[in-house]
C-alpha cells in the first residue's frame, strides 16, 4: 500500500498501545482490513499471557500433570500398567516453560513484522485526540494516528498488609519461574490462578494451605462445580482450606508469617508459619500514566477504562471519537481470548462495520487435573436475570461416570451442567468439570453465540464413544425432562 493511502496527514491509520494478546489480535485484524498499523510496547512482546500467564502456566501444568499421573499407581494398575519410581527435575520443568515462552513470543513478534506492523519500543500515552507520545530512555517522540486502541493490560493485585519479596512471598509472575519448590505453600485466593498453582505444587510434592476471604471456596465458579471441584481437586490432595478468612498481614522471610483474620470482624484468629506464600488475589489494570485525562476520560474507582460494546472509550457516558480500549484494562472479562475478540470488534468499528462483543458466549477454563470450563451465566446469575426479565430457569446435570470414553480412560470424575430457559429452551450457561473440559466447552459457547435452544441441540449427532457425548446427553436430558 502506498504512503498516499494512509488517512490524510496521519503517520498511521491505527496505533495500538500495548502488544499483549489483545493488541496483537487487533493488529493482525487491522492489517487484514488494510490499515497501516503501529504497535507500542514498553516491556515484553506478548504481554501477560505469553510471558507471565497462560502460556508458561500450561507448560508447568502439563509437566506436573504427567508427574501426578505417573505417581498415581492405583490408577495405572487399574489399566494394567506397573511403573517403577518416578523422578523429575525441577529446573528442567522450569526450562520447558521458559523455552515455550521464548518460542511463542518470537512467533508473535515475527507475525507482526511479516505483516508490516511497525513495532515501537517505549511507553505510549495519549497526548490529545489522535496523537500519541512514546517515551524511551533517551527521548520522546510524537506519532499521529487516525485511531488509537489502548490495550495496556493488567498486573497482579496485592491486597494491603501483604509484603512481597519475590522469593518467599510472591505473585503468579514469580511463581511461574518455578525457582524452588517450597515444602509448604500458602495460596491466598481460590480463583483459577490459585487452583492451577495448587494443582502444580501438590503434583510436585508440596503441601498447600488455601486461604479464601469469601465464605465459599472458588467463589467465581458455579456452586455445583465448586462443590464437586472441592471433592475432586482439593479433598484428596495435600491441601487444607480456610474460607471466610482474610490474610491480614503477610511478612516475608524464613518462615513466612501470616496473620489470619475473620473476614467479617477483621479480628486475628490464627498465626500461620509457612515456607512460602503465593498471592493469587486477582488482577488490576495498568491505566495510570496513559494520558487518558488529556481527552477527558476518567477510569472507574478500580482503574478500569469505561467502554461500550463496540469498545469505544467513554467520557461521561459518551464515546470519545477515534479512541478505543480492549482487554484487561477494560475489566470486562480478564481473559486473553476475550482481549483478542474485543480487538477484532474495535477494528471492525474503526473500519465502519458495526459489530458488538457478546461476553456471554466467551468461554473460560482452568487447566487443573481434571479441567474446569464454563461459558455464559452461573445458576445464581441466571436466576437473577430470570427474576428481572420474568422467565424461569432450570438446569440439567450429566456425569462423566456415565460416559464410555471417560470410563475407558479411567478418568470418570466429572460433571456437565446446562442452565437454560424453561420456556424457549435457550441455553444460558454451561459448566463442565472433567477430562478435557477446556476443549469440550466450545460446542456450548458456539450454541450460546447463536442463542440456540436445547430443543435444537438435542438432535445434533456426536461421535461415539467420545467425551463430547457428555453435552449431548445433557441436551437430550433437558428436552426429555419436560
């Protein structure tokens, strides 16, 4: 494309601030739409997901999962397999993760270069409408663009009273380096990050104490899934749990000292001494020093950038022309693939094609052993919606122990739950715990994206014997239960 084509007088059609998975997805789509694009990154290409999140954690989970399987002599015996002692090398497992990160980061950088996206290293901030300033160690330069997308991402949240030293008290950022295997690890938070690390650490021989401030363990999951997950992922393992308990104070050292308090009264109830403490209390956006105030944009009290469903940034409820935001910085769904989806929606709107994001059909997964996945609403959320809109909600459950493929694998722990409208049969949410749950969920997310009804879904054909029949069974049960 010739320089003449770039929107009159601008350096670029599109400048993206932040080269995580969201910014990368937006850049790829922008190029396919013919936009001259630049991406600004202050740290590592690939952002959280590639460097400190999804990618390295899957490498550690894969290795530790194999160790867990090989240690499970009872399971192997049931398949007729006998095995000697199992040894593993912590450093080699850590290297598997860091090699994977380098490879994926390289692939991501190369894909941008190959498509002619300009990669600018430095800190990008909005200077005024359609203008961005990039600061590097030595200089500042100004770039103009017809449109700007902010995809600045997030960092781990550390509650007050908790002191990090990166060695004995740390967040997922450091845990993923797997520098050492502390004999006894306290994990603060029982969301998917806490669960995945509990899975990795227990497989490699550590003891865990899990501390959750809310009354229920795994508060973000559907209650039925949380109940079964407690039975399958926590009870049989070396994990003790405290719910309704606040880690009021965490002091690094050897040992790490943790003051446990009642979450409601804030009174100290116990002092815990452990070898290490992982703080897995969620994530907060990186939205300070982005120059948003120059265009009249205020973040909400938690620091998230307000956006509409087209991903336009809002100022006092109105869209700011030519300014868009995607990914964790918007706080909508803090998932890598949600950021990519938002990036594509933003670019579509930049190109004058109206498109909105459908959060209900975006799936999520925890890569524990077995996996947990879900899409759409939990049952309590569906019931709230039903009350507001005046319809009835019902749900069906099917179990992996009735699935021939799961039985053949000797992995029959699991459940699939489908939540749907009683009147139309429209699927509102699907939750799966079991073997390959993260792959099984997509059939359900596609169904929700199309707003399909169990009355249609029950007649689709699945290969036998496969795990996918767990959902087939659920849809059929929903239809026959009326």
